[in-house]
C-alpha cells in the first residue's frame, strides 16, 4: 500500500516524533526495544506524559478527552510510537472499562473514573474469568448479595492481569442464578483496597508474574459502584469485549517484533553470509510481513468506522484471531532465528540494572520466554475457538 | 526382514526404565532436582549406573550394550519422565565420542568410570557462531610441551557445569568450516585456563559456556580426523531426542485427552466439541506417524552406510520436530490457561519439545541435508 500524506499529516508526524524525542524515558525505551521486563512506572510515566499533551486516549470521544484525530492521524501516531519504542497502553482502563463507563455509567461515575483513566493515575484490572468459567464466561459464580446500599461479594477471579498493580477492578458478579446464565450478571466497579480482597500470584511457564488469582471474602461494594442495571451486566460485558478484541490486533508490537527478528537474522551467520541472506528465511520473514500489512489494512477500515461512531461488532473477532496468530508466528520465527542460544534460562537478564555479560548474543535472553508467554494470546480475551464460534454464529448465521 | 518388535533384551530394558519413571521419578522430585545446583539428582544417577543404563550404546568391550534402538527405548521413557539427569550429555555425546575416537587405554579409563557412575562427562562442541554447522570450529589447539593447549569459546555445552571431564573439539589446522583439522581433546574443567559458566536452561536442564585460554588437553584419537566422529555422534543425539520427543508427546496427548474428558464448559465436557475432537485426532496421528517412522528407521542410525544413516536421522528429526510443534502447541491451547502455568506439568513438556526443535539441527537444517542426500 502506498500511502500519500498531506502536508498536515506530515507535520503531525513531525510533532509526534518531536514529542517522543523530548518525553520518552530512555530507560523505558530500551526495555521496550529489547523485550525486557517493564515496571508499572514505565507504563504510568509514559501515559502521564501523553496525558499532559492530550494524547493519552486519543480515540475517546472529544467530550471525555479524546484527541479528535482522523484515522490517518491514529495510524501515524501508532506507527511513530511503536517504531520509537514507546510502551503500549495498558488496555484495561482506556480501551475496556472507559467505553463502558461513558456508555452505560451515570454522570457521577463518569466524573469519578474517567479523569483518572485519562491521566493514567488509576490502574484498572479485569475481573472476568473464574477457575470454572473460562471460555464459558457467562457461567461465572462470584456472588454479589444485596445488603442495603452495598453488595457483599464472595468468590474469586483468575488470570487477572497485573492485579498486583491495580487500584480498581471492573468485575462481573452474579446477583441472580434463577434464570438463564446470561441473566443475573451484574457489572461492578471495585476498589482494590476494600477489605476482604486478596491477590495471589500465578507464575506462568516462562517464570513471570503477570497474572493472578483474586479472592473476595465478604467484600462490601457500594451499590453506587454498579454500572447500569442489576442483572444486565452481560450486555455491558459483551460490549466491552468488542473493544477488547479489536484492540488485540497488536500491529505496532508486531512491526517491532518483525524489526527485531530482521536484526537477529542479520546477526546470525549462515552458510553463505547471514540468515537474513538465506532465501528461505527471507521468504518466511516476508510472509509474516504480508500478514501484518493485511491485518493493518483491515484495521484501517475498522478504525475509520469507529471514528464515525460505530461500535466494534463481531468483526472484532477476526482481528483478534489474526492479530494473535501473527504474534505467535513472530515469536516462533525468532526462536528459529536465534537457534541453539534459545536454551539458556536467564530471567535476571530481563531486569533493569543487570549488567553482567549476556549468555550468547544480548538479544537471546527474552526470546524463549517471549515464545512461551505468547502462547497465552490465543487463549485469553475469549479463546480463538470462541472467536470462530462468534463468526460462525453472528457473521455467517450458522 | 523388517521387525517392529523389540528383542527380549530390549523389552527388559524398556520395562525396567518405564517402571523406574513411573515409580521412582515423580514430577515434584524431578522439579526439585532440576532447580538444584547441578540440575539433577546424584542419587538417581547412581541408580542409573546400578540399573546398567550408563552403558547403553557404548562398546561391548567396555561393558556397554545396544545401539540406536536401545538408546531410543531409554530416551522415550526419559521423555515421559522429563528426566534431567545428564544421560545425553554424558553417555551418548561425551561417551560416544570417546568410544569412537579414543585409544583402548583412554576408553578403559574414561568409559569404565562413566559406566560405573563414578565420573560424569560432558561434550563441548558448539560455538557462539556455529548454529548447527558441525564443521564450524574456531577453537584452536597448539602443541605445548608433550601435550596441547586449547583456546576458544564453547557454547551451550549440555551439563558442562557438573562434568568431571569435558570432551572438547578444537582445530589444529585449517579454517572454520573446514572438515579437516578438527580434533577432540579431553579437558579437566577444573584445570588452569578453563572457565566454566553454568546456567539453567528453559527446559529444566543445565548447560554451560566454556572459555579456554591455554587450557591443557589430551588428544583423543588421531590429529585432525575428528569430523566424522563428531558428525556421527550428533546424528545419534538427534535421533535420541526424537525418541525423547515420542515420550513427551505421548504424555501431552494423554494429559490433553484426560483434561478434555473432565473439564466442563457450556454444560458439557470440552471433549464433546467436534472442533476439539478433530484437533486431538490430529495430535494422535502426529504421534503415531512419528512412532512408526522411529520404529522402522531407528535401526538405520546404526548403519555403516553414512548416507543411509543421515537420511534416517534427518527424516526422523523433521518429522518429530513437526509433530512436536503441533502436539506441544495444541496441548497448551486445548487445555487453555491452566497449561500456561508453571505449576501444571504440561507446560514443562511443551518447553522441552520447544528446545529439542533447536538442538542438533533444526527442521530446515535437516530438510536441506535430506534433500542433498536424495538427489
């Protein structure tokens, strides 16, 4: 695709570039470009810088603090920030709960929550999955019982990403189990400091602590923290999932991963030159690049519709499927490119401040952990099998 | 005549190693040993010696027995148990090179102690830039007094940090990638000029970077003629990890099937969904095909005809890497989130399969070699 930019767009690109140059913390940038472990401050710091420029949640409606950009401006912004090594936005606040709050929340809730999400001062987590309710999310059992002007919540959530950093959780609870499972679900906003909440780490196979189990033991949540009506939570939950899934294209991350793959291939010696000169490996890299630009074209179309106010629908499912497949494909090709040096397990090499000599090339340490960790993307956010069911049912009418 | 059946001796070996894995090698014990300093249990190693497994694949005049099929029997069971003891590094790789290159005296000294479980060996051949190229040796050896002095850097030497003796490849003539001029040396890892940096690996084992700066080495076999020995040893290692992969896949398939019969979503067992049934059928086919190929072609790994051996090894590695990728990835996906966790065993099997795909030649490397051999 040959994109021609207008003079305004070109000048916008320059202003984004200048902003990044001036404001992006070099330590954060280094971590992003090298796939190292990120701290909460890396995300929050960059988010705060963007917020002070009015760019933290550019896709939001103008009245809540959006930037009022054209689709092309969004495209340019994503392109520039990803190339430069800016951290991605954590989706839980800006992309997931915020649209629910401005669409279904009351004025009080909008005033209470949207500014903190916009500024990045309040970190959110997602209380959806439960140990027995994964793909079948609507079967969830975390109970919320009414007690005067409070709900008393008991039960537990699992796979809660970065709950250890969260100030608030948006949480699906069951207030009625007499009817269909989709009925009787209530959408609550829960302050993570409320007594009775405990967060237990789940260590994933690469050794990282990203997800958690969150247990509620008689947690009192004010009724004022309920979104919309009691028992209508499934409607809001599904609305949110549309936003979550269309946010999973991950094109900026994919482009960055491809750039890293090309750099690794250029460093690995092969029979006649480097792996990057090997025709077979070049074809593999080109194949994934074509997959990325194809998805990008789809996203551009979808973004244009979103800017016109159309809520992402079932088509978000195929974005999620393809985006996650591309992610996995890239981590696997990177394993292939690194070769025997994928074996060493050096988690300390992913931490800031570690300055011993790397084992093998300095790019090797994050590669196998990245491949292992990325197996999750076709499972979470509604597994890809569930997305295919959605397409079959709601798009194809089967 | 083609026979898929194991001989009586092979069957005895299979029964004994499978019984050991089942009864004496529980996952929590393996896990604890894997996280220890050496990455395995010396107690288990002693048992391996007592059971005669440290002699498998070694020459009969050194107390050894069996060939590629016996190795495969052992390795498949090791795959089932996710064994971290350094059998591959010590017996197959280091022991194998000594058996093929060493003098009678060297064999007696080194292999005797190995088979008895008194001495652990490791093989240090790969280098930082060699990838899978067996001839790419830049480490050099020069005459020094009546011995040799070695200089260079050996990469990802399996269990190189717990070995009593290292078998190290080095060049006395030629340039990197020449097949001529490569030699094997026995090196004391505690000797002067040897720096061993050990580390854990992503599959629960251990490896080491080994730096040699004027390290003393004893020549193993003839000067400059080690290439065919190393090549055959790595072929045998590739075939061995294919057998290991069969065991890993068998466990993952069984775990996935079992989970699909117990996990309920949408009011039914997830195994009742046709979309998942078809994928488990694919996993089953992938394993059965790999097993058939191994049953028929594993014996060719012992063939004196090099081309025949290499065709068999490369076909096995391509098939098992392909099947291992499918089974490993699908096992995680079909389980869902639970298989992403460190607590759940399936993730450890998946990780081992992922590393095997990057050992002793990856799929493309073996496809290229197979293609070259079948003009």
